[in-house]
């Protein structure tokens, strides 16, 4: 039998005092799922999953390779359809019935084969292509200069130095590449941002920079759901505010769901 997976609220690392955030008012749910599951030709992809993801917060989905992390996130963003009988509401919309509306309000970043960048083009060209995609068909999108890019990217990069618009994507490091993909996603002005495979930033210390920026995006009012393979990622990361942890226990390498809060 596949174990049920549920969401848990984790307190910030380094704060062992449960009264540090006394009786906070529960945030409204951006995602409510009951018995959410997906099966494919080879069996279970993920689930069943029960989720209550608070709005305007950061949720970290932990699970080993094959646990269905990417598929779960794409389902929440309205890009995949779960099994019949699953109950899923995202941003107040019932899925899959209101997929089109959710897709307009949910953006994706970090997904292999979906938002990967062409290494041979410049940052400015990538951004211009994204803005052209989002603009009405009749509107010409001009060349992106450094000022335009700064306006778009500063809320994502924070105080981190921004790449030059003339920089080739190939020359960017792992952190800047993923932050650029998040910037392109945020150009959609989504209410929900899902970010896959945070492990593509391989170094733990540098990955902390990315988590900090995703926290900032959530604190600014966008619900963020991000996935990572490390099962102890939440426990060993220094969070500024409580995060919601989802540990998947599905797929060919299933492990029991644990509560590390």
C-alpha cells in the first residue's frame, strides 16, 4: 500500500522555541488537495497526497528521484491532469476543470524540457523572447536594455549582482541561471510559482542563496512551491520564516514519509 503523504509546517532552523511565532493566524490555502494521485503506464507516479499549502508562503517538496516531484508540481500549476477521483483546488480554482485559468495564474521554472534556456543566446535575447511571448500579438517588444532587465530581475535577484544583458547564458553560473529562469517565470506576474529541482544548484552553500531568494519572493506575496531531492533539506536550511514541508513517499524508491518539523 502506498503511504499517504501530507504537508507539515516546519519552524525556522535555529529556532527551537515554539513560542517564537506565538499562535500565528493560519494563512489562507493556495492549494487544497485530498487524495491527489497520478498513475501512468508503469504504475504510481505520485500519491495519494493530501495538501494544504498556505498562500504567500514557501512550500518545499522533498523526495528522491522517481518520487514524482516534478509531476506533482506540474499538476499544481495546471500542466498535468491527476487521476479521476482526485480533489484539487488551486488559487480557488477547481482542477482540472479550470486548468486554463490556473495556467494563467501559475508560472513554472527549473523544469527540464519546459523552460530550459538556449546556452548560445544572450540574457537580453532570452528576456525579450519571454516578454514577446507574454505581450499581445500586435505589440512590438523592443530590445531589452540593462535598465529594463534590472526592473524585471531585481525582485528575484535581490542584492545579488545582476548578469549583463550582453552576457551569454552559457557563461552564467548555476545560481544565476536558475534565478534567470525564475525571473522569466515571474514576468508572468503569477500568484503561484513552482520551481523544480533546486538540486540543480549542486553546492549546499550556494543553494542557500537560492532558497533565500525564493523566500523573498514568497514574502513579497507570491505563493512558492519548490522541489528538492534531499530528504533533510528543510531541517538543515536556515529559514527566516516557517516553511511548509511535503515529503513524498511514492515512486520506485519509496521511503516512509517523515515529519522533521
